[in-house]
C-alpha cells in the first residue's frame, strides 16, 4: 500500500509540468501589475506572443480591424518587455530572441495580406526591430564598458 501511494505521488509530480496553464491575455496583463520587476519582462513578452497568435487568427478570419488592434498591442508590450529587461538588467537575450521571432511571424502574416492592409504590420515590424536593436546595443555596450 505504501509503495502504491509513493508511486501515485511520484506520477503526479512527474505529470505536473506537463499540465500547461493556458492563461488568457487579460489574465497575463493583470499579473503584470502585481509581478516583481524581475518577472515583468517575461510576462510582457508572453502577452505579446499571445496577442500575436490572436492577431494571426483574426487575420485568417478576415477581422482586420480587430487584428490591427492586436498588432499595436504586440509592439507596445514588446517595448514594455524591453524597458523592463533593461531596468532589471536581466532577460535581454530572451526578449531579443522573442522579438525576432514575433517580427518574423508578422512578416509572414504581412505577405498574405493585400497591400492596403499591410501598413500596420510594417509599422509594428519596425518597432520590433527598434526593440531588438536597442536590446543588442544594451547587451554589447555593457561588455565594452566592463572591460575598460
């Protein structure tokens, strides 16, 4: 009986990481407000990634106005992630990588749209590239300053 209980306990512990809690965008946004500063960069970029999935879905369904609002949020939350990462001096590499992936996905979405619907995506892509550039400058300027 004791072995069975131990076995069940170990199986529950092993299965726990496999259960992913798929938080809503609103839930993530509310968590940001109460999160520690070290946790904010990750939460901000997770919001941007979720908004990206939502925008992709909306574009595929033909809801361009709603998708454009999500695209604006993607750029805004990516900038917030950058600012938070620079503030706490952590997570800059992860935020830069995530911003690159988001930017690539936005380019893919942009290629599927008519020319007149591409402007908001192009603007967001430029903002994401600015995020990446500033993060790269931050990451590599620190190393140069420390060597001097």
